[in-house]
């Protein structure tokens, strides 16, 4: 599982990177074998003005399923990361369950009479 973390309007600290990786690995631990690539985008929407403006967007590419995307915004960037990681974990698991429960359509050949 490849994980890429991108930041906009601030630098990525070692602590923030480690926290993000820890949250993602925990959230995706049960589905890790199917996850191909994870892209995390961290952003401070309002810059120095403050407010509920820290955003974490996560984009996951899952084998056989496609893409799963989620985002979370909070005052605290760590909280936004935690919320988005939990959501992406549930979303990937749900998509994989849906894939397993879809039954292939049966094709019936016309029998000549």
C-alpha cells in the first residue's frame, strides 16, 4: 500500500506525517491487501484567519473496486485526519462487501424448440 501525503499552505512535520500514517494504517488494516494507493491532502482553508478550516481529504484506489474518496474538516487538523481515516476505512470495507455480495448475472441461452 503506497501512501502519499500532500500539504497546502503549511509544511508537513514529522509528527503530522507519522500521525497520518498511523491513522491510515489502523483504519485500512483489514483491507490492506486490496488497497493499491492512498493519497492524503491536508489543507488550511482559511490560512492564518483561524476557524473550522483544517481539511483532510483522502483518496484510495482499491483493486477490483475503483476509487473511494472522503474528506473531513475541523478546527484541529489531527481531529480532521482521524475522522477522515475512520470514514475511509468504513467506506473501503463497505465497497469491498458490496463487491462480494453482487452476484454475476446469469446468461440464459435460448433453447431452440
